[in-house]
C-alpha cells in the first residue's frame, strides 16, 4: 500500500516546516496504530509512505483503511486553530501466488 500526504508542500510553505514535521509525525503514529504489528511501515521520503501487509487475508486492507480514516477524521476534528487539517491518498495492490501465477489489483482511495 502506498500513502501520500496531500498538499504537504503547501503546509511547509505556508505554515512552516514545524507544522510539516508535526503532520509527518502524526501520520507515522496513525499508520503504526492502524496497521498490524507484523506489517512493515516505511517512509519512502518526503511525504510518502509504503506499507507491506504480508500474509494478509482478503479484506484486511479494508479494515486497516477504515481505522486510518477514523484516526485522520479524529485528528482533523481536534485541530486547534494553529494546526492544519490534512488528507491522505492511498493506493494499493494485492499480489497472490497461485500455481506460479501472480495477479494484482489496484484500489486507489483518498482519506479526508
């Protein structure tokens, strides 16, 4: 799964890098709270993260995305005037090995 923080350049340019750093930290915490302990979460650079959900069952990603949506909504609702609400864009792919054939599917989504 790939996760991108929307409008990060705007946040840094208009609200300062301290606010941008706070958004990155908040996102990292929400990702850690939303995914399973066995999942691998990595920051690719800038405002992009990737998560490997190894050994996931069909539908696991929907549960995780729902948890992440709830956390982003709660964080944005609790924003004090000096904090900027933010949004995440998520894209994912499933890959499964069956009889030496790999299939994939994509599921782009935006969390507000």
